[in-house]
C-alpha cells in the first residue's frame, strides 16, 4: 500500500481543517497506475529545523506563511530539498505582492483600475534616507494626483494584508488624513468603482473555480449571497479565465479574485490572496464546494506526484499579451496555457474516476453530528457571546438548504 501524507500548516482555524481531515479519513484507498494509495493528514508543528532534515509530508496546505516567517522558510526548504508540493507557492507570493500582480496583469491586458504608487509618508529614521530624499525625491501634490484619478478612491498598502491600512477616500481632507496615518507603509492610490452592477469573488483551487456574488458592505456572515445565475455566460467565462490565468501565471494553486462588473467591463481589483477565505461562517452554502475542491486537488497532486512549479514562465503569456489579438482571443489563449499548467484534462478524469465518491462523502458528512459540532464550535468562537444561538440556526439552515439542493 502506497502512502501519501498531507500536512496542514494552520493557525487559529478549526472549521475547514476539521472538515478536511474528516473527509480525507473517509476516502477509500485510491488506485492509480498499478498503485493503491492511502491518504492521511497531519497538522504541522513549528520548531527549529535542520536544513538537511527529511520530512514525511508529500503535500502541504499553507495558511500561515503569508505572515509567519518561521514556517515560510521551512516551506521553502521542504520544496527545494524534499520536493514537497505546496499550496501555495511561498516564493511567488513573497516576491509578487499585489503591486507586482497589478503590473503583470496590466501587461496581460486585464482591466485594472487606474492605480498610482505613492511614496511613503515617513521614511526610515536614518541619515542615509534623509540624504537620499533631499537629493532625489521629487516633491508632489497628492490632491492633484487624486483629482486626476477621480474620487472616490482607495488608499491601500502596495503589498496587501487583509484590509490592513485600507481607506476609502471621498475628498481631499480624507485623502490627507489617510496619507498622514499611513506612516511608513508604501501605499497604492486606486480608483474606486461605485454604482457597479455586481461584485464578483471567484475562488479557485487548481483548475476548479466558483464565482460568487459578494457584497463587501455586509458583515462577514452575509457577504456571500446564494445566486447561481448572477453573471451572464460570457462574463462567467471571463471571471473564470481571469482567475485561472492569474493563478497559473504566478504558480498559485489556492487563491481568490475580487472583480467588479460595471457597464459591461469586468475589473479585477484584488487577486493576490495567499490565504483565501474558506470559513464556513463566510462561505456557508458554498463551504462544501470549497472542501471538496481543496481535497480533490490535494489528493490529485499527491497521488500523481505532481511536481512543484516554483519558477514562473512569463514569456509565453507576454507573447500573447503583446500580440495584436483582441481581448477575448487573448483570454482564450491564456486559458490554454493555464490548462496546460494545471493539467486540467487529467485532473478532471482523476476527479471523475478515482474520486467519484467524494460528492456523496461530503453530502453525507454534512448531515452528521460531527459536522454540526464543527459548525457550532466555529460559530461560538467567531461571534460575540450573546449571538451564537441565532447564528447557529442561521448557518444550519443554509447548510440544510445545500443538502436538499444536492440530494440525489
């Protein structure tokens, strides 16, 4: 019996890890190319490590390295030395932050809102910086730049950070207040898109994707709306290809893309998310889809021994971007490259054969006391002490609705 171990590098999350572990434990042994493989999972501990020390993990789902440096450096060692497959690629997420992602997608011809990079309000408190600034930093008029972009706009850190330091700016007074408060953070100033038709959040895991209607003005539990037909087939295809292209381009396996549809144009605004939201209290009805997709892609990569793609292959994308093809034609060509990268055809066959029972496993598990305990635990640790009972009933209802919708 072959054995593949999936490591979970996690912090304070309970809902998806418990669900993932439960589903993995229910999978039968997987036959593939004259081998039968058993899948196990384990939560990874953080400790000092020898750079030559071997590891027992074959694949790691990473939810920590975007902020926790010790496990990030262990992940780099694990894939460079031990050939461990990683979700996600720590090298490109570290080097290709939101700023670089915007620049690359502008080159590919995506509709990125007008964006400026603004020098820091405060530099390092060093003589070297003060001398450099005095000699070479040009003075600038921030309100003039803002007026050129047009209000409303958003000031946000160039490297992201989960709404850290993000300010909506509606006038010059708010602009200067936000800039003064930014301190030493390097900021983007980006055009806001008000009065839009719909806000789209697409979650992608490997070649799998789901585009969800999203309302960022709502509290977290109400942002994802159950609406299966809010995009036209054409715009649904565009949202899918944009996310697949971004992920294949940067070698990301587990990412989400926020986009705004306004006046017929789909504008990607946030698409470098190293730790996309998969909480049951956020996704609710769509949580089972995310769990099945995450497990399916993880198992496929482990069982088929998919090699980790650390480096990027930009020139193939840039050749398409710099051609005289129309926008829709470029999207078609980008998707072809993405499908090659993700080995989409082989994955879909694997999903339909080796993992043919996964849908039923998830459907049955969602009706167990064990899953209800996971939901209850998550609600009680997420909401204030006076609110759990209300939200337990709320999320139970949404997940029962999913069970009824998926009944066979």
